[in-house]
C-alpha cells in the first residue's frame, strides 16, 4: 500500500510528469504516423470501393475513427477531471484541459467528413442522421466545457468547476445518444451511414482498424505535447522550471 | 482552557500563497484580533476557518478533539458574520431572523423579540431590511449571531460603517459574549475598545507570490 | 439541531414568501413564453393546421428558454448577500437546502409555464383534449430542466455573461428532456397514448432528483470560494 501511494503521488508531480511525457511522445508519435499513412493508403487506394456507395464510401476511414475518438476523448477528459477533483491533483486537471481542444477538433472532423459523405448520396450537406446529430450535441458539450474554463479567471476554480461539468456531461452522454437514436427511429429519417460490421470484408476492416489505432496514438502524442505546454504554463513560477529551461 | 487550536494553516488563492503556516490558539472568554494590510489575507483566514476556502495541510483542534473545517459539530458552534449582513431586502428583520436561525435551531417569536431588543433594533424590526441603514442592518446581523447561540464568533470588519454608538454596541455585545465563555475572532484594523486583557493579537504580513 | 425536513421546508417557505413580495419576477418568464409563442405564427403562417404540426417544438423550446431566463438568478442573490454561506454553516445537508431552492424555482417558474402551455397551445391549433397529456409531460420536463439548470447556475455563479454561459451549458444536457417531452406532446395532440415517452421522462426526472442536487452542491461550493 505504501509503494502504491508513492507511485501515485509521484505520478501527480508536475516535473515528473513533464519529463515522462517528453520521453513517451516519440513512442506514440512514430507508430501513429506509420499506422495513419499505411491505413490511409490501404483504405483510399488498395481497398475495393463499396458496391453500394462507390468511392465516396472511402471517407469512412477518416469519419468512423474520428467519431469514435471524439467520444473516447470526452471520457478520458472526464476521467482526468474526476481524478483531479477527488485526489486534488493539479496534473490531472492540466490533462483534462489539454484534452478538450483535441476532442473538439475530432468532433468537427467527424462532422465535416460526415457531411461530405452525405452530399453525393442525398444531394444535401446536412441530414438529421442520428450519428451526425449526436456528434453535433457532443460538439456543444465540448464548447460548453471550453467556454466555462475561459469564463473563470481563477485557475483553481476553473479546474474544479469544469471538472464537475465534465462529470455531469459524461453521465449524460449515453442518455443523450440514446435519446437521439430514439428520436430518429420515431421519425424514420434517412440514415446516412450504414456500417455493417460483421459483413465488412477484411480489405475494408483492416485499414479501418489501422486508422483507429493510428489516430488514437496520434491523440496520445498530441495530448502529451499539450500537457507539457500546460504544465509549463501552470508551473512557470516554480523553481524546477528554471532548471528545465536551461 | 484552550478550545480552538489551529496549526500550520496554508492557503493558496490561485498561485498566490496567501496564508503561510498561520498558527494560533484561543481560549474561552477571549477574542483574537487579526490585523494586517489589505490583501494580507484576513478575510481568507476567516473563510478558511469556516471551510469555504480549501486549506492545504492544516491542523484544527476544537475542544481538544481533532476536527476538520467542514465538520458539522464544529459548524454548529460557529457563527460567521461577513462584510455584508446576510439579510434579504424584501423581508423585515423578524422574518429574516426566523428563517436564518430557524434552519439551525428552533426559535420562537419571543426569542427573536428578545434578541432584537438586546441589539436595540426593536424600533425598526418591522420595516423591510432594504430600507434600513448600514448600521441598522449590522445590528440585526448581530441579533442573528446572538440567536444562533454559537460559541465561536468569526467577524469580518464588524465595526466598519458604524457610528460611535454602533461601535460601542459591538463592543458591548462582544464583551457580553466573551463573559459568557464565548470566543471571537475579529478581522479588523480598527480598535475594538475591548479590555486589553481579553485580547490576543495576530498580525498577518502581506504574502508575496510563491 | 433542527431536523432536516423542517429546515428544508423553512427554505422553501422563504423562497415563496420572497416571490410573494416581488410578484413581477414570477410574471416575467410567463410573459416571455407567451411572446415567443406568438412570434411563430407571425414568422411562419397563420394556418392552424400547419401550426399544430410544429406546436410540440414551439411549446417545448419556449418553456425551456423561459426557464433558463429565471434560472440565472436561482443562486445569484443568495451568493451575493451571504445566505448560501449561512446554508453551508448550518449543519444541514447542503445539497438538500439547494434542492429546496430548486423546488421553489420550479413551483414559481416551471409549474406556471406548464399551466400556461395548453392555453398557448390553443393558439397553435392544439385541441383541448390534448391538455392532460401536455400538462403531465411539461410538468415532468420543466422539473428535470430546473434540476439541470441548478447545476449550471451553480457552475456559473458570479461570472460575467453568466446567463449566456448557463444556457450554453444546460441546453445540450437538456436534449433528452426535449426529445422525450416533445414526442409525448406530439402524441397527446394526435390523441394517442403517450405513456411510453412519459415513462422515459419520469425516469429522467428521477435520475435528475438523485444526482443533480449533489452536482449543484459541489458546483456552488466551488463558486463560493
């Protein structure tokens, strides 16, 4: 128990995390680059076009992983915020703050790719498809989090208030997604994305998984970089910073 | 008998290390006067004692028992009076006292009347508080403090905006409270006019950034 | 120490008494609801048949926005004059006292909006037979909205432009409330059974009652520092 706690507290110490993040970043960044490039090539060039939706279907290799990541990042953000709130770890709050913009951007990417996907098929850029609508609400949740942080001057209060918001959001998220699916099924609106996972051939599944893992590693790498910058900003008056900068 | 002991109280406001290791002890029947320049942390000290502001590593001993700033039993003995009196402008003094004290303990109309008499507020007890002067509101706030029957009073600038009569009233109420075995911590740079024998002093130096 | 129920009741009574002393504040959200509802025919069409089709959406969005207007002041005054601090020191469960304030807010805003809605519905071509359904659905929905809004109000305590931020935070969280509530209203207008969505609304309300006061209490404590 004693060693677990020392590990836990060392994990929460800013200089330690700063160093660790710097070491780990290339271990995430390089595999991410390789997987993304391979996945994109496999998906955009090698994989066969979908017999129903033609070449436009290829956008799924960017859209689906982005959508999945946008939700996962919210969960990571809420978890980090929760740890910061309960165990009063500044580094956890810094991690949550670093996640928000990344998650928001992935949500935007999923929305834009979703819109580009729908255009050739339905002739319009927007349909109230359940997945697109759910992504839109998720974007609003991210924007609310970012706006709350920006609206509070005191950093400690901003950390704790946004943590409560993230936790409330993560509890609500499954309910929101369920309600949007329910709403869509009631009104029988057209569904843009039909992704039948079991019937997907391996030539399509493999690039999809490569992109998924690649983008996840990319998220981890970007998070570590942002986290280091966030720690530098928060600890700028501490003594250990001077040693690092020199 | 030392009832309240605070050791090594550290408080951060954002990045500022406002209170650095504040320690003091207070016995029954005594008043601790906290002085210091503006921004030195007088209000922050009182608010941390109430548990409103998170304190890092502080030790609190209340009546010999180790406690925390958010303990219910400790709160039951606390009465806090901030800069402004916590009164609702649209209600009159009696209604305010009935609601404010009522959530802590049962009070009857007679109790409220007696408390208002003691602070000299009987004359304007039935007017909406928004039409009272600052001094009158402070009197009603002290009536609330009395009715709460708390042993430890935390007062933030209790005599500001009061005329001489008001300042004497605060002194008398404080003296009576201390004589009954109560304690008080008052953050103010004005003199409290209390007997020097009853006063402890704590000077807070303005903390520079960490 | 005063028993919890008596203390909570006292807080409720005080809120109602304060509203009685200043009735105009209760009327404002209702007037807003009426004005917003009237704008839709003006902006769209006077044909009752067409208005009936969009009536669920109009009523729900109007009630939601009117509720949000009143939510901004749920904790603001009490935070400014120190009453919330006295709540925190009272020894009573902070979440319950805030819950009492939220209940008072619903009784003074959500409930009147609910009672007004069927009459506004008539202006949108909604049949009288739909009234019980609309009342039940909006009562549950506005209560859940008050609970959610209390969390938002706690988070935005004392911030500048707090009202806009409060709406931005609360509206995405209110999506399930709108979805289930509008569907229930739609079924009521069509004369069909609305028990399905109504049960879902009740489930949301129960979840809100258990979790929201705790979140609001945490949020207010953070704002009080």
